[in-house]
C-alpha cells in the first residue's frame, strides 16, 4: 500500500507517516523508482503496534526503543495491550458513572457522598516508570515500587513528601554555591539517602537521575518550582557526589 492509502485506512495524516519514517520508527519496506513509499503487511503490523502504544500514552522515543529491541515479542506485546486497554476501559467506565451520578446530583435527583464524588480518580500511576525501566532495568524499579508500597501501606507517604519538599527548599537555598562545596554536598548526600529509602539507587543511577532532571522538561519544571536553576544545580551536585563516593 502507498502512503496515502495507509493514511486513509488508518485515519492518520501522511505527514505523520513521513515523520515515523524520518525518525526510523516505521520505515517502508519498499520505495518505487518515482520515490513513493510502499508499505508491506509487516509494516502495517508495526504501525498497529505503534498506534496501540500511542493509545496507551507512550511517547514516540519509548515506542521506538521497545519495538526495535531484538527481544521484542509481538504476540506478548499484543497480550499486554489487551490487559492495559481493559484496565483503561474499566477506569473510564468508573469515571463515566461518576459523571452520570454527579449530573443527577446537580439536578437534585440523588444524593452523593464525598467519596462517591471522587470515585474513579487515580493519580497513583507513575509517568516516569517506563523510562526508569529502560534506563536502569526492571529489578531496580520493582524494588523501588516495593519500598514505596510499604511506605504507602504504613501511611507514611505524606510525611515522606513533606520531607522531600523540605529538602528541595534546603537545596534551593544553596543552589547558587559551588555544587562541590561542603554545604552543597551535605544537602545532596541527604537527598541520596532519602532516595535510598524509596528505591535501590547505585551511584551511577543516582548520577543518571540527576541528568534526567535536566534532560526531561517535566522534571525541570517540577524541581525549579523551588528555585530557578535548581534542577541544573542538583544534576551537578549529584554528579560530584557520585564521582567522589565511587572513587
């Protein structure tokens, strides 16, 4: 199938398919002498996988890393898509029920408890987990999740969040100093110990996490709420800490 035929079949733009080709995510198996892209059945299978991942919220760079792995198993991926989409459908069904009941409540037709008004909302998903798994492996992330689960079950999550925010403020207070200074290294050392309570970070992973604070705009924006330039300072201080303690 030519690119326009694929675009019409799938319901995406020709420009999107050209972009997928340009970044190496979906390269057509054939190109005619006139320069027209021709997609094979295998290309269409790859496109279906891409669109499933997109539907589930995966960024393109993560999709590319997943589908180009030598160990990628299409059937296993499809089974995982099925499980995740079912969970997503269940979540949406709950939210739709909450909306419907809220409409009835607003009309005075029914009464809703406070708990019922927020049924279906779930902010426990960690949007960085997939990236963490790719960078440091499943073992590190699974161990971190187990520690966080234990903290949550013990009702200590709010206390941990408060402690993190306080440490962010302490780091922001020294962010204009040399990242290798005694004050900076003392504060970033406390940050390392706090993260160890949430997961099992090697010094290399700690240094890599600091780099992510700058590379990923989501991290930068969240961290810099405590002081402009804090993410860059933490990255530099974490690198110094990791290099010093690994030598």
